[in-house]
C-alpha cells in the first residue's frame, strides 16, 4: 500500500496544446515526489495531449471527458484526487520554480483546510502584476465584495474540505471557483503563504465578460454568506463601487495605456 500523496494537481485542458505545454514545462522545475498529477482533457484531437504527456517524463493520470465546461471537468478531477490537498493548475497556468517544496514545508506544520499565496498576472501587453497580499479579516468584514479574493491559481485546499463544500457549482459559468472557496471562508481562516505561487495570463472568461462575473460573484455572496440588514447594504455598496471602478478602467484607462 502506498502512502497518500500530499498533493493532487489537476490540469483541465481543451484544445490548447501550446498552453498545456507551457504548464507542463513549469512542472519540470518542481519536486513531484508525493504529488499526484491528473489531466482532464476535453480536446477535439484525443491524441495530442496524451502524446505530450508521454513525452514529458512526468508521472500522470489521464482522463478524456466530453466537453461540458471547465467546472464539470474540474469536478471530475476533484472526484479522482487522492492527495491530502488539491490544486488546480489549468492549461496555460505556470507554477513558479520550485514553489511546491515551499508549499509542502508550510502544509506539513498545519492542518488548515486551505492555504493561499499570491499570484502573478500577465496582461496581453506582457506586463506582470503580482496580486496584493490578502488581508482576510479586512475582506471578510466587507463580505469579500471589494474585488480582492484568492484565485484558484494561488489556492491549495484540503481535498476532503473542498468535496464537503460541494466542489464547483455548475450553475455558475464564471464564479464556481469563487463560490467554492467562499464556502471555505465559513469554516476556517486560511493560512497565508508568504510567497508567490503561480503565473496566469489575463484574458479568461472573467476578463472577457467582466460584467457577468460581477453578477455571479454577487449571486454567490448572497447565496452563501446570506447577508442581511446592514450587511446586505454594505455588500451591494462594495459591489457597485467596484463595478464602477472596473468599468472605468476597462472603458477609459486601459485604452489610454494601450496608446
């Protein structure tokens, strides 16, 4: 009988072989002892991802599934995870060099349901910005409505805790990971990791359809946190303020920067 992996890394990929290769390359810099690597593939070409995996030299488990959206695929990965912790590194995301060793050291001294580090975001212009440190207590008071929340690329959750939270709700097109981790805020304060975990690239659905993402984030907060009275007023105020700020940036400032 083998020891339980300390971590399951899950990569979801669909018709993105170049992005997937970049993700695999970032795994080469890691110590993968005690790590289960799962790939959930919905690509049209059913040969390209397995071939890339075979050539990588990385030990893996592979599953092809019918395309049903990213969260359905993430739930399949979650159902197959055997690690104490689970981490989602989807196609195109990159771990920073040797970061898993740092996470392992931090996780060995705690039993927290989740651990969170910062991430780098690379814009379409190539500019890189590191997400701000997350002041959990401050954001909790604001019902996590001020636009600062841990992205899945910076979050390691205990597998049993994420399953108990119901995994990823397919009723959300954009905010299912936000909603899943929002449920974890109800059971525990996360351990904050003092280092950057990964890099991801701007341009996903939450960026392309940012107005829809605001609606879904608001719906998630209302259904999970159930704010009432002054809390409900505060949540709506912070949501509206952040919506205006992002709208101004998308509509005005981003165009100025491009020019």
